[in-house]
């Protein structure tokens, strides 16, 4: 498969001149976005299949099922700011919307130009963007992807706050799905995750392992909640082989965390499987 160049993808965004102007390609071939004095770059972390060899050998290459994109920001003087700190600089809703889209475009460009980018890409949606747009969520980003001729599977990860109002959440999820996006939700704790699986039937439910007080009991409960449906259960924040072994012993299939890798600009080489 021939990969497009980042220049080609950026130049295709002719209908979005302000956003295109904020993008540039670095000497190493990666794309960055400019917001005030900071550059936005990408880091990608694998979402992998648990079990052997992941549980047995920390040096073995796990099977990748998706990649999760993280924003990195740095100033010209080498200073850094967290993504949430960067968003806090956007006082107006319109600026938040623009910055959120800039982040997702930067990640998309940096992802699709790389070998191994056949797995779905998970992209975060900022909570203030959800509140700032009243209807037809996903329309503009889909238009951008179409302009770049990007057909990769994109899963949009919604903030927890997006599910506080069940009616609005259902409308939001329906709109994103209408535009061809998968939906990932996140939850702190098993009970909340189970409730969201039943109510929204997301494509992916992410559960922070640090919020599981009794994993031997809660993991099987979570797995039962996904039986007969299409929700993929991903356990996040995995940082120790003991956690991998515990999860795998209970039948968990998918995980993500520092035990496997740190977010990096270049995709880690590993087998890819849906």
C-alpha cells in the first residue's frame, strides 16, 4: 500500500485555510500544529491483545488491535505544557473547537503516513467541544477526512462528562456514528462501565484498572456485560506484568498501558489484527 505524504494530506485541506496554515511538516517528516507559541505533535500508544505472549514475556511483541493518539505540546524554548493546560488557554468555545480539530488532524496525518497504520485510530474529543456544538457532531471532521481521502477506521473517544446527560449522549453518539465514526467511552469503575455498556452499546469501553478494587470479581462481570454485543472491552493504565496476568486469567482480551509501551511518534512494530 502506498502511503500519502504529509504535505499531500495538509494541502488537501483547502476548504480549511486557517487550519491548514497552522500545520507544517518537520524535517523528520512528522506534522505539527501551531497554537499560540506551542507546537502540537503526536504520540501513539498501542492497544493490544492480552494473554501470551504479552503476559509471559515483556519483550515479546504483542498483537496490536488499535492505536490511541496523545497530544504533545512544546514551545520554542523547550518548555512544555499538558494538553489540558493548552486547552485552558482557549477562552472562547470557537477556539476550543478549532484546537480540538487541529489535534485530531495532526494525529490523523501523522498516523496514516506510517507503515502499520492499518489498525483503527482512537482520537479524543474534548468536553468543551461537545458542549460548544449543538448538532451534527462529526460532520466537519468527516469532511476533512474525505478531503484528505483518509478511509482509515477512526474511533472517537468521548469524555466521561459527555455521558452525564443520557438523552444528549445518545444524540451525540448517534451523530458521530452517522458520519462513520466508532465510539469509545471510558469509565472509572466496573459498575459505571457496565451501566454505560448497557445504555449506549459503545464500540469500545475503556476501564482504568486502577479503579478495580476486586478485579477477580469485577472483570468477569464486565465481560458478561459485553456478551452478545459488539463492545470491545479495553483495560487501560496497565503498568505491571502482574496486572496483565491477573486480567488474562479472568478472560480479559485487550489492554493498554506503560507496560507495553510509552506513546511515541513512530508506531511500534508489531503484528496487527482486528
